[in-house]
């Protein structure tokens, strides 16, 4: 019995002595692990150039050949400019889109950097197309000024201001949680008040065009919104709309409101074109024949509008049909019945957008003709 007690006491002493040591050793081990510097990786995009296709091999995967290319790539922009690295580009025939590259081809790079801004790895994500797009843009600008003269130059200024309004005001405001309905209306008012006077001058002609444009666009937007609510359209028919639910800003978007904004912006250009055309035509009629009275000018404006209406309505319908061409091809390829097609959220959305824009366009004609006739029907026409 005494030996058992002695063994028990010795065991307890050993446990008492060894547990702190084990704990200390464990703390040291885990402390080293916790204190170990874990590299922080950051991501960046840059422009690059393929210096050489070093190797191109075919691999047989599941009864088809996949091409694997080894590329030597130089970074052309960003903090790693001048860096050269090797990466792979895989071309899979089962994928609908593969990146085709060759020597001296400019590409878009996805780069992974460590906390010292050193390159960890890099990939080719796209061909770089900004150079050719810039050439096309400059050609458009030159053509606009060459053909349009001073009015073309003013139109270019109006276009630039419109793009800035969308990129610097509309999009940031919506991403901050402001109502897309309110913001799109305010932006439209601003674009109308800036663009039309810049192109037509600030006179009675511009005022009638402004009233006609805003009325037509507002009618189109409100009609599309009302029908969207009644039809239960979600505004989530596009993949990009669904992706907005996962953006880092954690904003609860009003997707039907965003649908309203797309309708407003989509109809704005065509409606503005019609309003300015009718207002300018009535203005010129009055200049040529000052004896024309209000009723005659309105009647002439309506006749001009009827000539415009067919092609402009087609413009909107064709524009929206063009944007949904892939979807239409899919429906036809799978032989879907017409009843099912028109009830799909995405297709119903496009139909509502097209019809609402066309209705706004049609109503712009009598509104602008009426305003221009009332304003120009006086004997004296002020600038």
C-alpha cells in the first residue's frame, strides 16, 4: 500500500512538472506558427505583350485535343512595367471562347503580387483592344468635326459631357444607394439642357426641343415602369443584374428602378433626335415664310414628324432586337413556342423597353410640333 502511495505521489509530481513544460513547448510551437509571417497577396491588372510563344503542345483529354501554350510575356504598364515572366495559355475546343495570341500581340494581364509588390504569378486574360478602339474613336471624332463643322464640334462637346455625367455622376450615385429613378431623371434633364442648346443654340427652337424631348423620355420611362410593375418584371433578366447582388458595396438595389433608368437612357438619344429635327424644321419654315401662322406650323410639324416616325420607331426596335439577338437565336434553336418566349422575364423586359421607347418617341412628335408652333407662330421670331 505504501509503495502504491509513493508511486502515485511520484506520478503526480511528474505530471505537475511536465504539464507546464509541455504547455510551454506547445506555446512556443504555436507561437512560432502564429508569429510566422503569412504573405499578403494582392491582385492587379496590367497591359502586356507576348514576346514569344515558347512552346505549343497538344494534350488528349476525354477524346479531344487541348492546346497548351507556354508564353514569354512582358508587362507594359503598372508598377511591374518591364517585368518578364512565363505563363501558360490553354485553348480548349469545348469552350465557346479561347484567347488566341501570337508573337508581339498585346494582351491584358492578371497579376498576383506579394506584400513587397513582387510578382508571384501572372495570367493572360484577354487580348488588348484599346489601341484599335482608340483609333476608331479618333476617326469618329475627326469625321464628326469634318462633316458637322462647328455644330459637329459642339455635338462632340455635348457627347463628352453626357459620357462624363453617366460615368462620374449617374453610376457613382446609384452605387452609393441613391434612387436610380430620381438620379436617371435628373441626369436626363441635365443632358437635355446641355446638349440641345449646345447643338441648336439657346433660342426658341431649343426650348421647344427641350420640352418635347423631356416629355417623350419621361412618358417612355414612366410607362415602362408602370408596365414592369404590373407585369411583375424583376429587372434581373441579365446576368450582370444578378451579379450586382454580390458587389462589395453591399447595396440593396431597386432592380425595377434600374430598369426604369435603362429605359430613360435608352430612349433619350432617339427622342432628342426627333424633337430637335421637328423643332428645327418648323423654325426653318417660319424663317422662309414668316406669314405662316401657328396652326399651319403645327400641321407642317406633324407632317414632318409622320415622315420621321417610321424610321425612328424602327431604330429603337432594331436596336433592342440587336442587343437581344443571341437570346432570340437560342429560342429559335430550341424551337420554343411563341407563347413561352414572350412570357420569359428577359424577353418581356426587352418588349416593354422597345414599346415604351417607341411610344415616347411617337408622342414626342405632337408635343414638339405643338410647342414649336405656339412659340414660332408670332410675327417676330427672336433668336
